[in-house]
C-alpha cells in the first residue's frame, strides 16, 4: 500500500494510467532544422523495429549559397511521476543510445537538458542542490534524501517533488520522489553546401510500451480500449480475425496467448522542411517474430519478408504520426529471438 502527497495549490496532470502490468511508450521522432525554408528533404528511409530505429535522410540546399544551421534531435520528455511507468531503454543521459552521422562521418552532438515543474523551468534549482536531472534511479533518490528540510518543503509546495508514503512490512516510510519533467535535445551545427545533397543518418533504441494481455480484447470480444486502438492502429477485419484466432489458443502456463508491444514514432515534424513534403519516403516495419501480429496505418503497405512490411510514397506529406501495435506470443518474447 502506498500513497503520494502533493500540495493542493499546484495541479500537475499526467497521462491516464494503463492496465495492470503495463508500461507506457515514449513517442520519439526524427530531426528538426532550426532553419528549413531553403532546405528540402529529398528522401527519408525509415526503419522501425522493437530493437532499433534507423533513419537515413538526403537533404538539399536549394539556394546558391551555403547555409549554416542547427540540426536537433528532440528526445522524448520523461515525466518523473511515480504513478506512471514509462519504458526507458537506459538509465543514463543518452537513454535511447542515440548516434548520428553526416555524409558518413560520425557526429558528436551536444546535449541540452532542462527540468520543468508546473510549467516552470526548475533546472537552476536542481543544479544548486546537485540533484541529477534524470528522474529515475538511485542517484536522484539519494540526492533528494539529502535535501535540507526547508528546500524539500519549498520543492513540495512548487510541485518539484512528491512524498511517496508506503508500508514495506516494517511500518510506514516517507520518501521524496521526483515530479519534474525532463526535456532533452541533442543538437549540432551543420553546413549545407549550395545545390549539393547532404546525407544524414541517425539511429537509436526506441521506447516500447507493453501490456500483459490485451487492452482492447477480452472474454472473446473486442471491448475496453477497442475504439481508440482501431483508430490509432488502423486495425482492419483481417487483423481482428487473426486476433480472435490467436486469443482462442491456450497461453503457456496459463498466461495470456498474446502480449502487447507498442511503438510510437513522431513523423509530422517531417513537414517542417522547404515545400512541406518528403520527395521519396520509404517506411519499413519489422515485427521481429514471424508468429507476431502487427497493425499500423499506411497506404499501399506490402509484406516484403517473414517479418517485414514496407510502404513507399512520392512527395509524401506526413499528416499523422506512426503508431505500431505488435501482438506477441509470450514464448517468443521469452526466447528473445526475433526474425
């Protein structure tokens, strides 16, 4: 049993809690140019899987002069909320293991981080008390435990921290927990020569959401979050038929026959380039396990291998982000061998 205490004068909202045994995915996308009115995106080759995201771009400066600008990769925001369970691949600053190249040469991006509580920048407060910005792990817990009481009271009143009260079997404990939001961005300065193509590639390990069982199907029928899932993942009749068949099969050791994995990719920032479209766009989705089911929104999607699906488009206008739903057999996940 546990409860979390905040001060009523400050209202901080979070996303709705998911079902039991669930973790929430963090939506991540591609690159953003500080100046884009003269630089077009000639092509984007996007590969999405549970293990990695890779993006290969070709940009072109359409002017007769070189353009110096900033290229940024916004990391997903992390909410230091003890009521939420985000999926974070790593516990260091580069928690997505992000890396990038430009014309084949490795880049060393700078990392910009800020902490916010109740909409206000509290980075200076955390720095002054030598509290790590990353809101999870032993380092931040130890730092918060050492705060002077007057500082802790102030941070509680401002919504920077909450008090986590719980009974661990030896009596009630009160622990200070982070409640700020961490915003992280990798960025670097780049030169785009006049009239020449520039190739930029980056890769990272995605944040995956997951649920033991299904949030949209139970007791032999579609219910729960079915309407939201159908819209978000474009579930069609063939997919729903496959779900019924899969969920009718017995699960191993009494477990659900299928577990959910969810991946979110923010694609709409692709409309920020000159012209607002992507000249040539290719999307490849790898579901990882041959027996897994997958559903996502796309036009003209074709199966290209035992686990891969692909769509291509010209003058592509990224009007919506990409959300992918994987339904896996527990025994495949336990084996750890996809593809």
